[in-house]
């Protein structure tokens, strides 16, 4: 009995094996894509302009082939459906991105939200929550929003 208890303790305290660099990169890409999908899903629909904006943001950040981008976004949609919070994704981004990259990600989220020329309150709330989890200051959050709004030519 003592041995089985000892085995149990060893099992739960044993550190998991580290991801390979390629696996880690894929997990970071998926985390960023899921956050983008969550913003799009916030208003209950993903139109073609929002999908195109998400694909463009992923292409700029990760330089993936078009077919890989589509597969990543599809996988992100599946992951977003089963996600119960943003923390599992923002923690991976926090570990992998520098602060400036996190601010750029928040700006990309705004660009996606503005892609359909309409900002829904639920999209605004989702980006606000994500920005907080990424430790982006309120000033940086607002500046990113204003840059995205100007780029979308929205008054």
C-alpha cells in the first residue's frame, strides 16, 4: 500500500516533458488563433471580412502558408468551442511573447473586431478581458484600439 501511494506521489509530482520547439511554436500559434476566434465569436457570428482579417493577422505574425493558415483557424474554432476560459491561451502567449508582441496581438484583435465595420459590445468586452490577461495596460489597450479604428477608416 505504501508503495502504491509513493508511486502516486511520484506520478503527480513528476515534471512533464518539455515540448519540442516546433510543438511549442504550434501551441503558441493555436493560442493566438483561438483568442482571435473568441473575439469573432463574441458577437455570435464570423463573417467573411472577420475571417479574412484573422487570417491576415496570423499570416503577419507567423508567416504560414495559406493552407496552413486555414487549417490553423479551423483548429482554433474547434478549440474555442471546448474552451472554458481565456487563461489557458493567454498564459501560453505570456510565456512566448514579449510585451510589444502582446500589444500588437491586442491591436490585431481590434482589427478583427472592426473588420465588419461594426464593434459589438461583446467584442469590446472580450478584447478588454484578453488584454488584461496579457498584462497590456489600459493606455496601450486604448492606443491599439485607436490605431485599428483608424486603419479601418471608422469614425
